[in-house]
C-alpha cells in the first residue's frame, strides 16, 4: 500500500477501552493517482549553451492568446526517440574506472567522441601542501584538479572533503584565475569566509546581507547570488575558471533545489567544477549529467570509509541499559536488537511518545537525563542531542540543567566569550529574555541550537561548541547540515518525526546525515550513536534506518515565474532550454533503456500465456468485473454515514477493500467522527493480518492473512468508505482485547461462522434492513441481479476447471495492464517533462501582460524579473496597481512582510485599520492572480494560495520600522526571536528588490520609499554583524 493513501489521526479522540490502538496509528483511505505526459531535448554538438530548437508546444485548441506568430521564440525540435540527439550523445558517453586502493572508488565520465587519457602527474610544486598525509580519496580528487578536470567528491560528513576545495582555490589563485565557492545557506558562507580568509587572504563574501571585498579572486557566495549573477550577465561570471559547490546534495531540496540546477545549467562550458557531497548512491549519474551538459570529463571520487568508525546503540525508553545493534564493522546484531525490543515490551505504555512523535511518554526528560549523565560518566562527551522540534530542544536542555559539566575556569571562559559576542548590542538588547536564559545554561556546558534562536546566540554557541566549552548540545536536524561541528557522541531523542504531513520513521538518509556528526577525526577512536526507541519496531525497519543507504540525489526541479521570465528576457535562450537540460529531465531520459526492456519482457510474457477457450473465459471475466463494479457502486451508497453508522455496533462483521487488497471478515470495535468540512468517520476493526505485517506500526505495511496461514488479529483504524460488505451477523467480543489470546478467540468465532455459511455470510439488505430508498440503489440492485443471472447461466459456470481458467486469464489481464502502463511510462519518459506546466505558466504571463504572444517580455515582466524573494506576480501587480503609492513607509514594509514570513503562528494578530486595509487589497490582488492561474488550467487552490501570504508579522514589522526596540516588538508576538530576525532580514532583501523594480518602471518616489524602508529596518540586533566576519 502507498503511504500517500494514509492519513494520521493525531487530532482524534482516544479509542474506547474495548481495545488499545497505537497512538500513532494511521487510517486506511482511498486515493487517486493522476499522471501526466509531456515532450523533448537538444544541445549543440560542441556543447555550447546556444539557442535551443524546440517544438511548437501549444495545443491546437489553446486559447487565442497562445497562438503566437512567426517571430515567436518557439520553433521545432526532433523527437528524442530512435536516433534522437540525446540518446546519440548518451550512448557515446563512456565511463572509465580508474584503479585505486580498496577504500576509494574513482570513475570518470567522458563526453561523446572522447577517449580516456590517464591523469598526468603534477609538474612543479603543488599549489598547496598539507601537514598531514592525505587520504586516498583526497589524493585522487586533487589529481583531477591538477589535470584541470571537474570532480564530484562524495564522502561521509567530516571525512575531509574541504581539503579538495582548498586545493582548487590554491590552484586558481596560483594561476591568477577566479574561483567561486558556493554554499547553501548564509551562515555557512560566513563560516567558510572566516576559514578561507585566514588561509588565503584574497577572499571576498557576497550573501545579499553582506558584501566584502567583491573584487577578490576567491568569492564565497550563496547559490542564489551566483544564479542572479548569471541571469544578469555579471562580469564576474565571465572571468571565473572554477566553481565549487559545497553540499551539492542540497539539489534534492524540494523548495530550493531548483536553484542549483538553474545555476549549473547557466554556467559556461569552459568552467570547471568541484562538487562536494555527502555520500550519494547515484553519484555517477550526476557526473554523467555534468559531462552531457558541459561537454567535459567529470570524475567521481567516492568513499564510504569513515575516518572514525561508529558504534550504533538502541536505548529502549524507560529501560536501564544500551544495546549495541551495529558495530564498527557494520554488522547488525539481531540478538541485541531483539533484547532491546523485549525490554521495551516489558516497560509497556510508559515508554510511548505523544501523537507527534515527541518526548517518549512522561519519562522523556528522565530518559535523556539518564543517558546524558551516563555519557558524561563514561567520558564520551561532547554529545549532540538531536530532537525534531524547537520546543523539545529547550525542554530537554532545561531538564538537564540540573547537571553541571564545566569547571570554574571553563565557566569564566564561557562568560568572557559570551560577553564579547554581545558587546556591540544595546543595553536594552542585552537584557532580552533569550540572552538572559541561555547564559546560565552555557556556563554549565549545555547549549541549544535551532532556528528560533537569535543569530548572534547561535553563532556564539557554535563557537563555544567548537572550543569544547559546551559538552551537551540540544539541536534540531538543521545543525547536521554543512556546519563542521563534530562531537564524540550523537543521541536521537526519537526515531519518528512529524514532517508536516505524517508521523513517520526517520529515513536512513536523515539518520546518516545526523549520526555522521559522531566521531572527531584525530581525537576519537570511535564515535557513539544512541537512538532512543519508545515503541516497538521490526528488525527490517531498524536495519533500514541504521544500516540503510544514503538518499539518492534526485532532482527537485520545478518551474518558477522568475525563471521563466528571466529566460524570456535573456537573448539566445528560453524556458524550454532550462527544461531540456535539467537533471530532472536527464534522470527521466536515463530510465528509457530499462523501460524498453520492461516493455519487451511484459509483451513476451503476454504472448507466452495461452489459455484454453480464451474467448469464453474473457467474456466470463468481463461479466465478473462488471458485477464487482456494481458492488463497488452499491458500497458507496451503503457507506453513507446516515445508512452505515446505525449498524456499526461492536461485533458487527464487515469486509474491507483497500486498492487491490481484500481484508476478509473484520470485526467492528467502535467508530468516531474525524473533524473536517466533509463528514468522515474512523472505524476501529479487528482484522486478520499476516504475522509479519501485524507488528508494523504503519498501516501502509498491513497485509491480509491468506487462508493457508495462521496470522494474527490486530486492531486497525480504517476510513468508513473502505467497507465493502456489511454482514447481518455480529460476534461476541471479550471485555478486554488487549491480550493476543483474547483477539485470537475472536478469530476462532469468525472462522466458525464462516464454516456454518459455506455459501457466504448473509448481508444486510440495503432496502429492507438499511432503509435506503434512492432510485440509484434500486437500479444497482436490478443491474446486479441481471449480471448475477447472466454469470450463473454462463457455460463456464459448470466447468470444473473454471477457477484455474479464471486465475490464468486474470494473470494475463494483469500483464496486459502492465504492458499498457509500460507503454505509457515509456511515452512519458520520452517526452519533455513539465512542458505542460510551462504552457500554463506562459498563459498566465500573457493574460497578466508580462509577455506577448510571441514570448517577448513586456515591462511588467522585466519588473517581475527583479523580484525573487517574494511572490513575483502579486508584488508586481501591487506595484502596477498603485497600491504602494498611498502607503507610508511602515505600512509598505508591513505589507511586504506577508511575502517573506513562512512559518506557522498560533493566532492571527488583531490588525489596526491602517494595516487591515492594505492587507485586504493585497489579498484581492492575490485572488485575481489565483483566478487567472485557475483559468489557465494551473491546479491551485485559491484559498490556499491567498493564505500563503501570512500577515502574522505585519504589526511587528510596522512597530520596528516606526523605531520601537527589539524587546518591545518581541512582546507583541509569540513567534521565536530568531524567526523575527529571519523575517526582517528577508524583508530587507525584498525591499532592495522592490527598489530595483521601482527603478525599472521609472517611479522615483516609490524607489525612495522602499529605500527609506531599507534604511529604517537595518539597525540594532536584527542586523548585528556575524561573529564570523
């Protein structure tokens, strides 16, 4: 079963005492999957990023405003099948494996028409020398750089990938070349600037917030800044010889990953690359894309060797000891895992966490306290304690504050560093609650790190942790990304996380990323990882987490209006150019050979199945399917709550159908209503499951038990619409169903009833029993009766081989469906993906006047190109509609805060008239954009689109612009201080872009207004300089 078909019931009332259900139980429900197809690619044979040919993608029946003319930027493109350009190039690409020692894999992808030329040994002194012996993977990667060839380095956290980047910088500076070092986040850019500036001096920083020494030979910047430079044709991008992409696995980030793809595609072919990544299983595929894209060799240097081996332990919540489940050789200890689960079973309910996966029961803080204390006693500090919410980090830190890990000298050092860090703050800011709260913890060697902290506090904590003055750091998972802050021990407070949609086990990729912080090179013989488990898990799930593979580097490419407009604006390229060259498209094209093979295999299977009297069997099969369809229609009517609920007494026998799975007679326990606009009911039933699936916590893993197996009865929650048949029979239920024996006794009762009714259990009559009087049910009953008669009269009914013939034909029909699916998958893979979305985007842009029918950008489009921090369409519409003209500076800034605040808030602020009026105008503008989008066939929800502009910070921002102190504005909201700072810093970016947009339309008054807003918000603690600068 697909996880997409499930939803959690965390907000529901507790089940009745008749049976105990897991608190994190999910409910089975039906979903519909819709797939779309699209069309193709091309690249100049010399690898240059020149203008792209492409098909006239618009459908013949499109609106008149989509027809275009002969001057349009659209033209024709060959299909990619057969001898298409893509396959021609990819088939001629070669992969050569370079011989290395065992701990390192070195491959090189060669572009078409290229032969492998062995790497030449360096001539002359190296660009940089190291005081330590390089690891094999570092030597291999540096050898690639010395031969002026691009390289992807894939290695574990803290393995030493930065060495390769440093060598590339040293080489570029030696050769008087320019090098760009990109990072995913500003904090990492600041940290890298500090490190590299100490090493090389000729280093600059560009993050949007800060620009230092922009003429330097080595520039550190965020990927967004580099992307912006490329779209604007910056002189810097024409001078660069090397680009280093740190944390390239960010490319799979759903929100920002597209920026990496845009940047890599837009860079010229004469640039060489260094890609630094955590371990990724498909590193070679990424290198193939780079080689294909830029017509140059790209090396992959991969190592899964950890410089410091790890020991992985499980701590059953409420227990007294740790259980080693994976040793340093990577062996999974089944016996130890079973012992841990047995301990958890003995502890019982007290171990269970709450419904959002937080804090294992009432002993949560006790568990963490106990483990941290043990870590300190065994001299295994420092320890990073990962939790999945900011509140948990703080509550655990407060619980542990009873312990003191620092000496008096260390306390004095902590206080000195802390006071120096906040020295530039105003006296009032120094008295902020967060600053006063955190210092006592820090002096005891306890730190907190999450996005809600003030940046200056976060950086202070990072520095203290790096100096060994923090022994226990409570952090969210963002701490595991990028920052070079290893510890000796890593502790997970939970094995499940709520990701905004569902409560799920953490993935192996997430576990690898966070656990990789354990073990400090040169200091520790081994790193320690401890995972707190507060509920039973199967050995399979445990292995998938602690021994699973790293997450693959899969594209998250998506179209944005800013991208489309920029590509329409730039001469020689267009939006199809970006689609054709995306890693997203490349990955889909790469599946085509396997899809061809799958189709061929399915067709052979289909042809090989010969069935006696096939035509008659086919007719019988179709009749049976029609009968089942009528049954499904009747089930929909029977399942209407007003008819169904009166018969759902405890003990009622019902069958459940979910997708292709049929759960035989289940026993109703109780039901309860789920909150929501549309009435929905959750029914708790006892179902007969396979023994393996019965121990799973996720409903997605449940499997009905075949007749040939013993299985196990388990209480599961289902959506009421999944009930297929309602029996007239009820069974007796024991008072307490918590024991396995009691549940199995119910199974025996069900089996006895089935034995007594060999022709099937009697069902409730929809009309006589359930009192359904609709004409639709009467029509269904009549049709059902007719089909049943035809089926009974069919000549095959008396054939003793009917069951065997039916199963054979059903197997053949399934294979036929697989053939059709394979053909559709192949057609989709051979098409240019997202071209349908591009058509819709262009339709919106034309209707709103951002470009014309020939894809030539208009003034509104050029203005929108200036904005990428907020919604470019709504902000541009507000500009052109004159909404900002009548607003004061503080009102304008407050309104723009709706575009940059992206977090959840507890309650809507009560806005004054001077803010509610502009907000209403903005929401009306957003609705107009949403309606144009819907009319253009873009699948968006108008209310959700409008609600995405969040007014929670409007009054806070207005007060800040009007000159109130940070302490004052923090009292106005329950939002974390760090979130307030982040919002206003992003607002400053948006205001700068609004200045440029105003300048583009020649409105000097608006430009001055936004510029004044920029000046007014850039003050005090919110814009305090980074400690790394």
